[in-house]
């Protein structure tokens, strides 16, 4: 068999030391000491205020969507993304409104978003495809103009820098995947990132 990719693994001895710490603390559920330590280190590395570590990127998307106003049940999104992007919208009771993509980088076509906005639109959920940035300035200008929340699916974007800042620091909320196929991974996992203290509190209630 020829592997397309191979997950990076840390030195086993070093990994064993961390595993031993978890074993000694006997805290195996969420929000444990090591989980909090990881969240803090990710926030510092990315230069963001709040990071919530979760079990995968799909759950991260669902938590981000849970912060929205359900009286407006439409979310403008891209058809070119992993299936979890659309599934998360549907699972949370919202309707995906698909916007065409830009043929140059396969991200959502920012010039076609406004024509899809209605009184029922709650948010724009755009994916940074392959870690390539969407047109952040245009999308966030549209968000402010129509009072829409901006959520970025940054599953591939950990480590991507845009204008000297982490790409995950933009928008109201960004999510990231830490699946074993990603550059930075925790075997399985993901996170929700926000600079909003209000959204941070909401997400932690779930």
C-alpha cells in the first residue's frame, strides 16, 4: 500500500509523559487540566481571546451555529467543502443557502453573497478551502452591512497567517479541525475560536 499522507506522531517517550500526567490526575472527562492547558496554549499561539477544545471539527461547527438567532433560519454557505459544513447547518435546524464559489481559490464567491441575503438570513458560513483565505474584507463588510454573524470553517487553516494575524482570528467565530489528517492534530479533535466573550459564554453552556 502507498500512503497518500502519514500523520505526524510525537516522540513516544515524550507522549508517554503527558499520558502519565493525565493518568495521575484521573480526570478523563472534558474541561480537565490538560484540556485547559491545551486551550490556553492554542489561544496564545494564535493570538486569540478564547479557544474551546472539542472532540471534532463537526461539533465545533454545531456549537458555532448554536450561537445564532433561530428566528432567522437561513445560513449562506459554500457547496464546496467537507460534508460536515452543510450537515452541521441542517442538524442545528437551519437551512443552507448555497453561494457559488470563486474558480481561482474555490472559496465562496464574495461577489455573489448579497443577492442571496433575505430577511431570514442569520449568518454567512464560509470555508477557507485548503487553508486559502476567503475574501475576509468583503465578507465582513457584508456582515456588518446586514448585521449578519460571520462564521469561518477553518478546518484546514491552523497555522495560516493573513495580514500578520492567524486566519482563525477573523470573523465572529472560527472553527478548526484537529483530525489526524490535519497538519496540527490531536488524533481526533477540534476547537471553536472567538474573540467574543458573549459567544464564549454561550458555547460553554452547551
